[in-house]
C-alpha cells in the first residue's frame, strides 16, 4: 500500500459531519412546517446555528483543499525535477560509457604497440 504523505488528513469525516448537520437542520425545518401554530424560535435558532457550523466546516475543508492542492503541485514539480535529473544522469552515464569504451580501445592499441615494441627490441 502506498504511503500517504498528504499534509492534511482525510476530509470524509468532516463531510459526514456536514451531512449530519444538514439533515438535522432539515428535520428542524420540517418540524416548523408541520407545527405552524407553535413558537418555532428554538428550532429556527438551531437551523441558523447549524448553517453557521456547516459554513465554518466548509471553509475548513476549502482551506484543507487549498493546502492539499499546493502540496500536490509541489510534489508534481519535485517529480518533474527528478525525471529531468534522471534523464541527465542517463545521458551522463551513456557519455561516460562511450568514453570508457574509447579509452579501452586506446589502451588495447597502446598495449599492442608495447608488445610490438618489446618484440622488436627482443
């Protein structure tokens, strides 16, 4: 399983709380509708309070999403940099392998010349 490095926790719990709060506000509104003769001040205050709680929760989720988006963009940039570095290193390795092959050929040529020189001197 992949490691979760996100700077914020899961927001599902917050969303579930918001849904619960909205369902409670709906229940209070239904009570008001179904009991028009009663004083519904308490229920109306509960609805107002619930809506304010939902707004605050949504703003918190918005902030978390902004932070998560920035983190994702930063991680994307890091991945892009790593890919460029990998390509550079592959190119460097290929160049060094070519240089190594050329040097081996030069060494083989020089060894051959040394053998010839030693054979001639002998």
